């Protein structure tokens, strides 16, 4: 019984010590309110692969990694393109870097670069 109580007491002591240390170590903390992080995420490019080019409707189907600026996980989905000229830059199978944003309720590719 004494060993069990001692073990619990030590576990709690270690847990509180670690939490106290973590709470007190704010020297490297970004106090900008996340403004820089959200701007970086908005401008960071995501990686993907073109799965379908729908020129008639101005849409690209892209298998992509996480879209940090939109809080989306990796998946395959269809996007509108902001500039119709983007459609002629790519073909099925091309690896791309891109930025997508929500514009008027539609997920839209606003920047596109072939890898």
C-alpha cells in the first residue's frame, strides 16, 4: 500500500513539475496573436497532382496534401480556377504547387506552379 501511495505521489509531483516548467517558459513564444502564422499559411503553397482538367467548366481536380490555410486534410477534390489561363498550363498527371482560397463560397485555385 505504501509503495502504491509513494508511486502516485511521485507521478503527481513529476506531472506538476513538467506543467509548471512548460507554463513558465514563454521566452520563445510568438505573441503576435497568430497574425504572422495565418499570413504565412495563407501564402504557403500546397502540393498536389492534377487528376482531371475540365476546361469547359474552368475546374481542376487535384489530389493534394493538407491545405493549411483552409484547415483541410489531404484528399482529392475539384477546384475552380481564378484565371482561366491556368487550365492550359497543366495536364493530367502533372505535379503542382498551388494556393487555394474560398472565393464567393467556392474553393478556387488562385496561384499555380508546375513542379
